[in-house]
C-alpha cells in the first residue's frame, strides 16, 4: 500500500529553521512529482512547493528564498527546508503525490512558530 509519512515539524522561534521530510513507502517517489502543502485551521490548504519527477522545482512564492525542496532518491524521501520562519508559517504541513491515478496525502506534521 502506497503511503507518505511526514516528519520534522515542531516548535521554533521566529527566524528559526526546520527541515521537513516526506518518506514514501510502497511507492517510488523518484518517479513522481511530490508537493508540499500547508493548512492553518482558519484557512484553506495552500500549496507551498513542488519537485517534479524530473527534478524541476516550483514555489508558491517564487521570489522567496526561505524554502527549498529537493528529493533524495536513495532515501526515497522529499525534503522541505524552511528558514527564517515566521508566525504566519504556523500550520500543519502535508506532502502529496499522485500514484496510479489517485492522490495520496500524508498525515501531516505540525509546524508552530512562536513570536
């Protein structure tokens, strides 16, 4: 069964950094585009970044150098490095991919940025 498992969230002060991981089981992530989303309880889920199967990357804020997405083929994991975190970055972060025509989501990892 294909699954995604996020980890790496936590509590960090304003200006801090976190690295989120999205590990695939039962699915080879290198063959798929993988995206990160986030959701604040008071807002809709919003797209953050994508790494395509070929390695190309896109970011919701293309002019914002704070986030970086990449994949580790050997670890079958996609990472999201987040720097200079701000309170507005507080949310549950999810990764997703499409596998055999079905969108798969992980369970999410909480990121909380204190002011």
